[in-house]
């Protein structure tokens, strides 16, 4: 693996819209690719895929959350704005867009990965990068291609 990352990830992400990435299990190597995306003008939203629930509703729709009540209070539901739209509204004017970087993507089902691959088609300012597994070096491919395999 080269010590200096090139801008190939930026070009591939802009072309594909969503990438499935394989990173070494010890971690740390993907940071230089995140830095390339930041330098290219993207803001990055880091999310873990574990415990995400309904991916589409969490990222793109208003969804309800019911905190535990422990039997002492009434059952309540809080409504949380969509994570992507909330961050898109707060982007600086010169920003290229938002990259949603999901770690632990190996826990997502094929249907959830397919849903995530369709988000950049709906809003071209949003790009998706999912760490789908481990490898000896950092590699990536378009998410639609990874879901089809």
C-alpha cells in the first residue's frame, strides 16, 4: 500500500456515488482517504452501522424514537429529523456535498446495502462510503457492484 493516497477515491466516489470499502482490521489507514475527501470539499458524517435500525428512515426520513421508561414514567416518543437532510442544511456554501461514512458495514443486510446505494441517485450532493469488510490493504469498488456480487 502506498504511503501517500491519491485522489482516485474522490474521482471514484464522484463517479459511482457509493463505495464499498475494505480496510485492514487494525484500522487507521482509511484516515488518509477521509482527509482526501475533506480536502476535495466534502463534509463527512461518521456513523456506525451497528444498531442503526431502519437505514432509510434514519438517514432520509423523520423517525420516532422511544426511550426506555423503566416503569416509572409514561411511554414517550421523540421524533428526530433525518440525519442526512439535517447535515445538508448546515453545509457551508462552498462545500461539494456530504459523505456518509459507515463503519462496521459488514453487519448490514443486502437489502440495506441496496437501499444505501440508491441514496446518491436521489440526491447527488450525498455520497456513501461503507466499510464492508477487512483486507490486507485498502480497496474499494462501487457499492452497486458489491451488492450484485
